[in-house]
C-alpha cells in the first residue's frame, strides 16, 4: 500500500500501531489527559487456538513506575502489552484491566488515552516532524494554539526542539525514534507503552537512547511506563522493576538487582546474565549447613570469582581458554570436581594474576556471594 497517497484518516487505519495515540472526538470528554496512573491486571488469560499465550496472570504496576517486561520469543510479553493497548483479538480472552482507576477491559483502543511506541516507529513519511507529533492532537480537535505549544514542548522534551520542519526521511534512526516518542507523549497519556523501542538501533546508538529514556523518565516521574524488551541491559539500566516471563506466566518480578542477585531459579539466573550453577557440595565447605542440600543449586556469578595461584582458593582446576573483551577477560575453568562443565570467571584486565590457557589455578570467592536457588 502506498501510504503517502492516503488522507490522514485513511493513514491512521493503514498504520494501526499509532491508533492508540488517536482519540475519537466523541470520547474526548471521557478521557482525562495527563493523569498519572498505575495499571492493574487481574487474572488475564489469552489463548490462540490450542495455545495458551498468557495463563491466569495478575499484575500491579505502580503509578510513576517504569516496568520492563523480559522474556524469550513466544513467552507472552508482547501479548501482555497489546492487551493493555486494546489490540488483542484472541480465540479466548479472560481477565480485567484497570488504568487510572478506570476499567478499560472493554474500552476500544482509541479511547484508552495510552501512548504507544513500537519498534517500527510508524511515522507518516509525507508529514513533517511537527505534523507527525501533532497528528493525535488534531484527531482530538485540540485548538491550534494549544497544538503548537504542546508539540513544541514534546519536541523539546526529546531534544528535537529545532526539527519541527524536517521530514522523517532526513532523520537518523535514533532521531526518528525520538519523534515517535514525542508523538506518544504529546497526548499526555496515562501510561506509555514501549514495544522493543531500541531493537532497530545499533549497539552504540542503543546505549545512548537507553540513557535518554532513563533521563526522560526522571523528568516525568509521574508517568507510568511499560517497556517490552528481550535485552537484559535494557532491564538492568531502565527498570524500577523487571517482570521476567516464561511460557505465559511470571517467572519473577522485582527490581533488576533482586532478579540478578537473588534469582528464583536457574531460568531467571541464566536470563539475567552468566551464572555458574553448582551442586551445593561443590560451592560450600564441609560443615556448612547448605553443603548437603540436594534439591537446590548454588548460583555463583562469574564476577564473584577470583583466579588465584593453585592451593590458595577453595576450588581447583585448569584454565580452558582466555577470551578478551577489551577491558574484561572471560575465563572458563574446568574444575577438578566438575570436569564436564567449565565454570566461568570474568575479571578486569590487569587486575590480579594473568590467566593463561592450560594453567592450573584455584578459585577464591566469598561464601556469602553464593545463593541457593531452585533448579
């Protein structure tokens, strides 16, 4: 479809990713723009055919919170976001949604007052940056004088104050992303929904825009944000709390530090970064009450281990290889007690002894850094 030839109303139908930014005029009085609110989801289940995508999920997102939703492809994270947005068409759907104290379970998308930013950005190619950002306000029949002020404020917020006259094709990917973000924010949404907002950016730009998103949230402390991502760095940097999903259910919900330092189980431990999972009899010394535990695993993060001369640590083994990542060295060590699965050690280059492939070494760590988790 050649979207450049469409009228604005037709364009809105052709690009459904932006429909959540548009409010039907007859619904304008029912929506309280600018309200900062939380989200309450109660017993949500979604099924497509014989496949259950979300299974009896309940979740409370606090006012002003930035929640990242993590998980592998197919775990249900995007379905969760689209349920909040009102875009779900499923064979079976049960559960309720409350936003800003208002039951939105059966409210159509264009009346929900939600800001949406999807990975495609969905900018109108034939409209200027100003016109793109103003589109939702015009659909709500906001007076022209107010549109000019609010668009200017939104563009300034995303550091594009001088770009109103520019066409989207003249902008970099990162700048287009900011335009889409300004368009989502200009309607003063109750909740901002982000679906893989950084996935189309290269690594360096991704880190920069991630920092900008964090700074934006600090400038808008009452805005509730839900960000779906598959990238653990997004969760660790951006989140107030992180929701890790697995097979349509909540694997763990907590601060990024909680998920990283005290994971519930092996799945959570491995998703949030490299994790050495050892039998308790290997990780704990004889006499420790945890030494003989049989139904748990001992989780030890690679940065908690130090390579020391043979005999000066509690675990002994042989260095399998040394991989250099700039300032960081990644060193797999085959333990005498676990010869079939190497233990990973990460260390700053130039700190401690210099590891070499084939070297016999010991590993030292603090027992307090070991966490017992479910398999």
